[in-house]
């Protein structure tokens, strides 16, 4: 009862702090809001010194708030998304990590029933196999979303408290909480609430450390996908051919047996006949002119990790390629493909060399790079899109 009263009091104080944002502005008011969150965390069992250390120095971060209103995967063409995420380097590194962690991945697959190549692909997409876990200090990012976010402030308050509790238990060192602007952290980017429900201590050291333990991160990912409905008895899906003029059902929620799809004229990408009772849904991520896929409920499990069809396709393709499989046969419907990470880095160098200053090349396409691309496009008579594409890369001398 006493804890419940503290919760209500803290919530009331936070509410007052949020009102201050409207009156005084976020930079001034965040201090009051964070102080209230600190009290709430302590009342929820977080050790005071942990709360103090993790929230000390939390200030308004405009970048976090800006990112919270626009997710890149919802505005990027799928061929750009795939070119960036499933490039030659990520495939090569995936194969290397498959050899390095092969026995661990095999044991995890046996325990959780999730394809090791899919687990590896999630690791590769989420943190480049642990090499880059994020730019943001998780408690400070969550404090901004809880205090100054445009939406779901209550949710982010809860995620912040859970983050502090994880550190207070000693699972992850205080200083190691680096992640995304949204609060996901670790080698496979779990939100704190997901961590609490699905993270596992696979290496047996008494801590569920998704930041520093590769076995913990991989096993936790497998546990997540298992709970999301992944079954090794079925593939994620198949690339298929759709008959010209097809006007039947489609969409990721319209499941029918492969035999039913065969009756509608669909065949495997190699022309093989579809048969059997396995249920799948027809998706065409780039529209009727691009690749078509019949995806099973395993694809839905992939999307549960990130609710984006482009993301699911990236995981699916990378898992195929690191296992020695083939790329998709049907090309994306564009004559201006996207660029790999290496090509993006090279593009920035070319922009600088041609007088379009974009700052120190790092391969990350931000506002300065997009502005430089638009200037280069204008000079070469192209539509000004700001997109890191093959056409502008080629025009500047890329090959």
C-alpha cells in the first residue's frame, strides 16, 4: 500500500514537471521531471546511488525527440534499406561469426528451436555483430522520451524505471547502457521490458548481460523469436512468381495453403509447383513490379522484433546469404539502386572532393550529407532528392 502511494505521488510530481515543459520549455523543465523520476525509481526498489549515477547529467536532447517522430525504415525505399543493411561486408562478417560462434549457435538452436542463421542475422542487423550498439546513453534517452516526448510518455517512464532496476540488480554495468534513441540496448537491442521478460543468462555467470555476453545476447534473441511464434519446422517464406494481371488476395495477414496459392497461379521462383498445407501470405514489398514472396508465420515472428516489412526482409535475406543461400532472383523495380555502407562512405568522400562539404566521412547519411547530395544532384541536372543513390554516386566518379 505504501509503495502504491509513493507511485501515485511520484506520478503526480512527474505530471507537474510535464506541465512545466509547456510553461518553461524543455531545457529548463527536464531537471524537475528527472528529479521526480529519480524518486519514483528509488520507491520502486532502485538503489539510490544507482539512480543518482544513471540520471545525473540528463539534459534535454533535441536529437532524441526529433528521432522519436520519424523512424527511417518507414520512409526509405526498400532497395535502399536492403542495400545498406545486407551488404557484402555484413554477409562476410556473418559467415565469419558463424564459424567463430558455431557451437554456441548450434546449441542455442537445439534448445530454443530457432534457426541459428536467423539469430545470427538479427545480431548482424541490430548491432553489426556487436560492433555498434548505439550512440545514446539509455537512461538519458528514456528520460527525454518520458519527460519531453511527443507520445507514450507513460510507457517510456516505465522503461526508464526498468533500466535502472536492471542496473541495480547488477545484470549490466551502469556505464554500459548504450543503445538507440528509443531505449533499446545490447547486442540485439532489447527494450528494458523485453529484457525483463525474455532475456536469459545463457553463459551461466549469474547475469543476463546482453551488452557484454555474446551467448546471452544470442540466446535471448532465440528466446524472443520462439515466444513470437517461430517454428523451425517451416521456413520464413519463399520467393515466388505471380501471374501477370493477378488480382487475388495479398497482404501479410491473408494466409492460405501453398496448394491454394498454386491454384491461383503462383509458382516458385524457379517455376516449381507449390503444394502442401503450409499456410503463407503473399507480400510484394516494392509493389507489383518487384519481388513477390509467400511468407509464413515465421515472418510474422521476425516482424515482431521490429514492425517493418523492410526489416523482416533484411533479416530473411541476410539469414539466407550467411548460410550459403542465394540472393533474391527478382530485381527491385528501380534503375537507381541504393548504396552499401562502403559506397556511402565513398560517396561522402566524393562529395567533399567535388566541393560539397559534408564534414568528416563516416558512412552515416545525416542532414549535412543529404544537403550535399541535393547540391550535387542540382549540379548534374538530377531531381534534388538528397538520397544516397547509385546515380549521384556514379556522377561524382564512384564505380
